[in-house]
C-alpha cells in the first residue's frame, strides 16, 4: 500500500511539473524578437514624421555573409507588449511559430509601410523595392522604412549589458523617401494673394530602392545612402507622361502684404532623385510645358487696397504660378536624399512664372508680373509757346 501511495505521489508531482512548464513558459532568449525604432522615435509613434504605424513589420534573415536560402523568409512580426514576435499571442500560447536563434550569427533586413499605400510599392527582393508615388490630386504617400543589422547572435550584447537573445534585437528603421513641404510669405506692400494649393512637377515617376552598404544599427537622425536609389529618369520633353506632378489643394487662404512664412497643407513623401531647375519651356510653341523641375502655387493676385485683380486664370479662377527648384544642370547636382525633409519657402511677392508658354516666339520663362507695375518712362515737358499778344492799354485819359 505504501508503495502505491509513493508512486501516486510521484505521478502527482510529475503532472504538476508538466502543467507548470506548459502554462508559465517564458522567453529564455531562444525565440528571436525585436525592439524597433524609427530614427530614434519609439516603435509605436504615429507623428507626422513617422507615417507608418509600426504595428507590424517584415523581416528576412540570412546566416551572416550569405544572401541565399534565408533563415527567416519575409516573416511578419507583430507587437506584443512592446516586443515583436511572429505569433501575436505569445503571452497566452507560448512561442507558436517563432524562429529561434541558430548557432551561427545572422544578418537581418526589415521593412514596413502603411498597408493603405501598398499599390505604390512592389517588393523585388529582401532589400529591393520599386516605388511609384501616387500622382495627381491630394495623394496619400508611401513612407517605406527599412532597417538592417548584421553579424549578431543570441549572446551578442548591446548597450554594454543587454543581449539580443533575451532582450530583443533593437532594429533602427530609416526613411527611404524624401519629404517635401512648402511655406509661402508675402513681402509686397501692395499685393495680396489668394492661395488654393501647390504642386511639384517634372519628377521621376518610378524609382527602385536597393540597399547597398548602408548599415542602420545606430539610432538617431542617420540616413540611407542616396546611391541606394536608381530612378527611371524623366526625359526632357514636353510630353505629359514624363512630366509627373504631385498636387495638394485646399480652401483658399489669403496672404496680405507683409504675411510671414506659413506652411501650406499637404506634405509629400517622394522618391529621392536629382532635381534640376526649370530654365525654359520645352519649345517656343504656345502652351508648351516646362523643361525641368519646379514648384507651382495655385493663386490669384490682387491689389490689396481695392481688391482689383492683377492676374488670375481663365473664367475668374486661380492660376498656377511656378518657381524653379534644383540645380543649374551643371556638374554639381542637387539631390533629394532619403530620410531628409526639404522645406521650400516661396516669396509670393515676385509673382512667379507662367506654368505654360504664353507666346509662340520664345521658350524663355515668362514672368507673371512682368509689365504689371504701372510706371512711366520718357517723361517730357513741352516748351513754352508764345500766345498772341494781349493789349492791356486802356483808353486815353
């Protein structure tokens, strides 16, 4: 009888031990997890400078130095209590479909973007994406972020004390695109401007990001390399198919004389590329388009004192006024670089240029306010002319 009780007690202990192991399993550093950052911002940030939610991201990993036969193949990692695992319910169900640390070190490549803009991005490889920002009116732009950290294993340490295994791999994401914003001001003392939008034009419609030698493990304000991008270069012609524009419109805003710099609605995330300034219309034909890049502001120009219109579009509408942006086409390029924000400040007082050629005799840019200022030249004063003599002598006394 005592023997039966003894073995029953052992069985109870064994069952209790099994039950305890199953329900209280914790990460001992074997399952691969991540702690992501975006340019030093916290992983869940939804600020205007981080346009992806970071609720999930995708990871590919290779044994260090290899780029074939991935150890992790484009797996989606999900947020669970500030740590990212393949299984979204790790706390309840254990490790699920997790990947575990191998004996060799790994190279990690990760990316994320808002699913609402998935049509703008085509994944070509673990480190390559083709990006076509949506053109047209009031678009929502893809913010593709990418991270890589290489030659690490479970026992690799960071911050001098933590190990990647038990504490998670600190992925530092960087923006692959360039952000564009426009401010306007009005230094005129006489003119006011009604503004209803802005656009940027003559850009590459599609470009391919391929990670080169960039390594993003250091958090902060670091950027990816401009050379990671290869563009489908816009041809210098007047055909609309290569003169791609991105446009933002809004309710009319009036800028009175002396108005200080104000941001216009509609920041855009566009492909990094060389920007060469428009210098002429593509031909001397009427309505010919511009030959290079520009920012255009949709506006109406009026006299501030009496609201008399100085310049507007056909049918009492607003018109597009352009300001060239970029380099002069010489040996020194001006590039929109990945991870950088470019804020263009435009002084409306100079009126800009017409968006399309107004004449058929020249291709030179045509200033909108040229000839608009009332002025006088060749002021002359006629010589005095002799009038007939006037006899003022009175009658004889």
